[in-house]
């Protein structure tokens, strides 16, 4: 019964958050069970573009290291802030949310080439936290019961805690930089004099992921109107 309750609760989580979190957990479980090796997952430009192992463009965002405190810490932040974004500023805009993932992922891979970074899931987490924090500037965050501060300070607190866990500061900085680029292009520049939206979600994503908008000029047939049917 407990498993059924957890499954029901998980299915109520928005689709993108549910899919990404599940993919991360299943990938880590597969590595833990030795069904996969991290060497099959990490980002390697030579293997991607010369050996056509294109799955590495995705799998490097799904592995957060072996089971342990660091893994559960990252999963907590992935699940929480991905869900807050999807249920908040991206509510009803699944295509835009997926496009944010694609934009961030591509930019992280391009910038990650400069730093020889092999796994970028933590950078994606930092991006999600950064975008949420900039869109929720008045929210006060309690950081594990130790510190309380305004939301915009959260990415930096997360980076500091990540350093204490022995993770590379470059990964978190990369996520913050990409998050700021997205936030500037999406939320700041369009509202400037002469500014406009530069990040336009492709139409096929909207067609595939978003519910069709109702035509305001549509007149329902008599049998579709509320109330008793007139014969």
C-alpha cells in the first residue's frame, strides 16, 4: 500500500520533472547494479562526433555519481526546483520549459568544452535553481535549517555547500552563468527599450507538448452548450 501511495503521488508530479528525475535515478541505479559504466555515459567530443555515440549528449546530464549523500542532495534540489518552476512560471507552458532545458543543455556542452567537464547534471541543477531564484526574489529560503536568506542568494549557497562536498566549483559556476544568460534573454532584455524575445520555442514543440488553445471565436453546437438539450 505504501508503494502504491508513493506511485500515485509521483504520478501527480508534472511531466518534465517526473521524467527527468526518474531518468536520473534509473541511470544511477543502472550504474550501481553494474548494468552501465560511467565511461559509457560521460561527455566526450571525440566519441560523440567521431564515433557517433550521440547518447552521451544526454546521459552526461543524468549521472550524479554513486549512491551517497551527494547524490541524494542533488536529487533533492533537482526535484524541488524543477517542480517549482514547472508548477510556477512554466505552468501550462511545457514546451517552453523543455526548450529551456534544450537551450541550457546545448550552451553548457559548448562552454563545458572549454573546461573539459564530463558530467553536467549538477550544472543543470544550478541553472534550474538560479532561474527559479531570480523569478522569486521575495521568497525567503531556509537552507537545511542553518541559514535563512532571500532566494537570489540560494545558487551561491548551493555552490558553497557543493564545494564542501568536494565537487568542482566550475560545474556550479557554469550552471549559474547559463542560468543568468537564459534569465537575461527571457526576462530582462525583452522588457528593455527596443528589446524583444530572442528565445522562441519551436512550433513543433508547442504542437507536441502544449494543449491546443481554444479559439475565442468558436461557437459550440447547441448539443455542446450547458443546460438541458432543446429538442
